[in-house]
C-alpha cells in the first residue's frame, strides 16, 4: 500500500513538471530588448544593467547622480555583445515628480523603443530604534522606496498592456518579508512593494505582462556598507545569522526570474524558505511552485520559529546588557 502511494505521488509530481511549462509565461528575450533600471548607477541596479547588457539588451539607466551614471555607463559598455547596443543615462529623482518621470521615460522610449522590462531598484535605508529615527525619515523612505517604484511603473504600464508584452520588477528586500529590529522605517516601505505587486499582477496578467518581486538578502553594495555604519547592535547581531551575498549573484537571479515571469525572486536557502513562508495569497508561476509551497510550509514554519526565538533572545540579551551598563554608570 505504501509503495502504491509513493508511486502515485511520484507520478503526480512528474505530471506536474510536464504540465507546468504549458501554463508558465513565455520567457522574455533580452537580445534587442529595452531594459530600464532605476537606481542603476551602483549596487544591485548596476549589476542588473550589466547582466542584461551582456545578454544583448539596450539599457536606460536612471539615477540622481549624473557623474556616477556616466562612470557606470562606461563600465557597462565594456560588456557589449554587438556594436548596436546603447546605454542611455538619465539623471532624475524618480520619487519627486511623476510628470518629470513620465517625460524622461517617454524620451527614453523615443530613443530606444518601448520598454520591455522595467527594474525598480532605486531605494535607500535608515536603521535605528523606532523612537530614535527622525519622523521625516519615515516620509523620505516611503517616497523613495515606494513612490520611486510607483512612478516609473505607472509611466510604462499602458504601453506594455497595448503591446501585450512586458516585465516589471520591484526590488524589495528580505526585510520586506520579515520585520526586524532596527528596520521600522525601512521594512514597511519594502512590504508595501509586495502589496503593489500582487494587485498590479492581477490587473496586467491578462495582457501578458508579468510582475516580479525580488527579495535580496544582505548584499555587498555601497548602500549596505553605509547602512552598516549606523546599525544598532541588535541589528548587527541578527544580520550575522546569515551571510552577505555578492551583488552580481543577486542580479543574475533577479534577471533570470524576471525574464521567466516568476512572481517571487529569492536568493539562497534562507531566501527560498522565506519565499515559501510568506507566500500567502501571492500568485504562482507554475503548478510545481504551488506544490512546493504546500509541501514545505509546515516544516519551514517550525524552522522559522527557531529563528524568531533566537532573534528575540538577541534583543533581550542586548537590552539586559545595556541596562546593566547604565546602572553601573549611575553608581559610579
């Protein structure tokens, strides 16, 4: 009886693997495609632009710092695969003025053609305890990390729907899947991208436009190095429970998932576990992906509870050490 059940399960899984490609979206071809990357002058954004350029895409880089953009342009052009490829640079703050963002993207499309893939990578971070973070920092992060993705997406979505083709990528964070100590200003902005992505995917899927939410872990970028300077001790200790990834590795995964039309994009074993634990009502790209979530959810929840317990222990231990230190200072 057990052998029969096992054989049935194996046959069912094999059937899913066979059927899955039939219902998955057709992969986007990057050679000759127009890819727009916001926040593309450094870090993950720059590496995504390089990865797409290596595969023959035309690139529009958008960021605030014009000097960084021009330096990045030269770096990307080293990876050209043909003499027709172009890297266009646009200096603009994507979080300030929607009309300005819309105008510069119209100019980019006039020069390089309709946008085939938009990667919303512009973002910033502030760490600290909730009561220590300036109120205007909450407003600034929501503007940059959330509205800075809304505006470019809003500017290209109509054309994608008309063409019945397109990809939109929102670069969130593992801190957009799990709220952590020190990220009370940052995490909500990255959680917001998930809600936007789910609602938008439901709207545009009938038009053959697919949305991807990327959840990179701690990644070795200039932004991460700057953020690390102001991290509370608790945040640093929690971060030590996972390794720091290279931006090139993260970029390759995001680009691969985006062109395949996958809704979730994660890196490493921790990322895979988090993507299943937080799948909720998010869309799946294949039957196989849905099956993995159903099968693995229970065991991953148990593992996740151990992680949460260890994080709580770190926070409690740091609090006690701080109170002891303050008490000792008062008695002196």
